[in-house]
């Protein structure tokens, strides 16, 4: 799907303009509230399966396309939220992450490397913040995996 990650409302809006359709008559034809269609077209609201099917039939589109678009859009939103999630970076010394911009660091995707670095070079305050952010159980599990890899390399 070449439109992966965009809001389905953008596609609906483009198609309506292409066909010279106005929102109000189109919404009434679908049996929907004008405000609901407007919110979807502007990207302020997601599209439900029922409305997606009505629009797909009206535009003679493949069944399920809009629902898939909505799902991919929702996935992108979750990824963006994950990326913005971070611990209290004021509790870390800049020298610990000297080679990276801490405000742009993806703390979720890079958690193994971050946990390993803090465990090897961090102080108690930094380690406590890492445990607070990721959870003690997760930190212990990752450190256990790192320790096993180190032991395996030493045997070679």
C-alpha cells in the first residue's frame, strides 16, 4: 500500500475534490453526520469500519483499504509517542552519553544499548533512573542477556 501512514481522511478529501463533491451532500448521502465526515477529512478523528465500507462502496474502492490506512496511521502515531517517551534526562551526566543528543535518543528502541551503557559506566542515580524508566525486571533481563553474550565471547 503506497499510502501507508497517512490519515484516510486525506485520501477521502482528495477523491471528493477530484469528483467535485462537497462534504455536506456526501455525508447526507452516506447517512452520516456532516461534522463526523468533516472531522475525518481534517484528520481530527479516525474512521470506523462501517463508514469506511460505505465510502469505499461509493468510490468503488477495494474493500478494507480505508480501515487498513487507519490502522497504519494509528501505528505511526504510537511509534511517534514511543519516540517521545523518555526518562528524566536531567538525572544523567552528559559525559555518559557524550556521543549522542539525549533529547533525540529513542529510549525505547535503543533500550538494550542504553541499559548496557548505564550499567557499565553509570552511577547509582543513573542506574536508578534507568530501572525506574524501564522497570527493574526488564533491566535485569537485558543485563542477564548481555552477561551471557560476554561470557560466550570469552570462551571463543
